[in-house]
């Protein structure tokens, strides 16, 4: 095995562990702060529509917290696509906003890095 393959293999392992860590972080946020977020965003129609089954299990909580993370990270898009007011977002504490924005951008970065590593392997001829 060449050194390049070994290094890219370790990078892939780091990305995989990062994605696992991201899932743990999302489930932690869903378990600890979801009720607070839902109470603060109770007037937001898009959150109301998403939160109908939030107590249906971990999958529903995961979907709800990631959707709220997208709403907080990209407010211009969601204010145009849905009925979202700036008062709804300003009611969230800054620490929760930071965690939600970090959650959204970190998964995008991990997926982009995984794609780049796959492309590097494809260019090197390691994939059929």
C-alpha cells in the first residue's frame, strides 16, 4: 500500500468519525434544547408544521432539529419560502443560534470533504 493511499485512508476515517460525531451532537441538541427552541419559535408557521410529530421518536427529533438549523442558518431563503419573521429568530439565544449554525455548516463541510476524497481516489484510479 502506498503512502498516498494510507494518508487518504486516514483522512476518510477522520471524516467518517466526524460524521458520527455530528450525529451525536445533533441527537444531543435534539434531546436537550428542542423543547426550548420549540417554545421560542411557537409562532413560526414552518416550525409549527414541522413540529406536529416531534415526539414520535428520535428520527422525528433529528429531522426537526436539522430543519430548524437550516432555518436559522439561511433565514433569507426561509423568509421568502415560508412565513418567517425576524422576531422569531431574534427570540433565540445567541448560544443556541451558534450551535445550530455550526451544526449546519459542519455537515456541509464534512460532506464536501468526503466528496473531495472520493474524487481524489477516482482520479488516482482506485475506484472502478
